[in-house]
């Protein structure tokens, strides 16, 4: 769901990020945070339907555009800042936003996102608090959210229950980086029941036949990992990505979004020119928010960086 009137990309951060919620009411719940508080308004917003991941890619293809997909870690530096960051990314033109659920053993992530997860968990961020925050913020967004979660937290909660919870929070997609194709059947079944698209990943070392099987099973789009290894900003994007995009597009008509190592406007422009349907930027975003002198400064820098990436896609 999305607020009917969407603001242009803006940040006036003289006050705390909490002051930027579109509506404030005295009757509100407070979600505890060791450092700051996330206040959830009980007001009912006038909303319009937010389209899902597949519909977003369909619209962009018709317009000859490429999806911009930023990633941030929930709870870093705190959930109030995450809530504001989601609104900043949305108002600056993000087509889909990936929100990472912090996890203690993030095997696919590099040092930047690992550190963000550690900070978030240390400060008390947990799944329930993230969901409460999303229930408040998602109705204010015009773009869909895809949750990025490792498999163990899903299993711990129970796949059926997990899917029901994220559906109720307004989530449209799910990325599970460490689940093998052979173990996705139950995930896919529950995702379909709850109208959530399960996005699968393929890598430069994935054999062709397996890549085709992953592409067939993936919904929404196919997530192409641009390089071998973990997430993290890199100096350049491997020219092999162009070949990989071409091979995938020969095997499937589903959209292909490229992530891992995309961190500069020139990277975005290059991947776009190579024929990708979407570009995912993660570690560079997380670094800005997590290492800023203050949450306010981090949000300002996030806005500037997001604008530069969007400009490279025009």
C-alpha cells in the first residue's frame, strides 16, 4: 500500500528522524530500542495499492527503464533511522527496496553488511520489532519491499508462520541467499499461498542447466550475483557479467537484476548498458547509514548517493 500523495525526494534533517513521519498523533505505540525509540502512529492512512515486484518490472520494461533496487539492513543504526531511510529511498525513485533482516551468521555478506548486522543485533533489533516498524512504514511507500533473510530464521519461526507474518506486514518479495534450489519447494508453496514472490539467486559459477532450473523456479526476477564471493563494494564490475546476462536471457524471459559489488554510478550505468533489467546496490548504502557521524547525517548522505545512482540510470 502507498500514500496517495507521494512527496518528492527530500530531507530537512534539523530535527530527529522521528519528526519526519507523515502523520503524528498522541495515540501511538512505542517500539523499544536501546538507543532511540520508533513511534508507530495509530492513525489510518488514505492509501492506494502498491504494485508487486513482477508488475514493477513489467511497467519498467514497457517504459524502457531499468529497476533501481537499493538494499539496507534493518536496525542499523536503529529502526527509527531504517524507517526514515525507507521513505527517503522511496521518495528518491527506488523501484523496489531490499530490506535485510540482521542475522548472526550472514555467510553471503561481506564485512560491511556483517558489521551492520552485528550493530543492529547488539542494539536489540529483532524480527518482531522489524515487522512492527514495517506495518507502520509500508503504507507510506509507493514501491514494494523485498525482505532479505537467511534460511535459519525462517525455519526457526516455521515457514508457514513466517510467510503469513511478512504478508501481513505488506512485504511483496523474499530473497533467501543460502537456501539451495532443492530445498525451495516448501518455501515456494507458502510464498504462493501468501502472494509473496520468492526470488532465487544464480552466480558466475552456476552450471548452465542449474541456472536454467533456478530461473524457472524464481519469481519476480532472477538475482544475478555479479562476482564470486560475498557482498561488498568493488572497484569494478567483471566484464563476465555481460556474458552472464546474455546467457540468462537466452534461457528465460524473466527479468534479471544484478547485485553484489555494484557501488558507483558508473557501475550502474555499465550494468544497465549490458542489458540488465535491474541493478541492486547494497554495501555502499549500508556503509553510509552505519558509519555516518549521526543518523541525520547518514540520511542526508543516503539521499545524495541515491540521486547520483538514479541519474546514472536515465
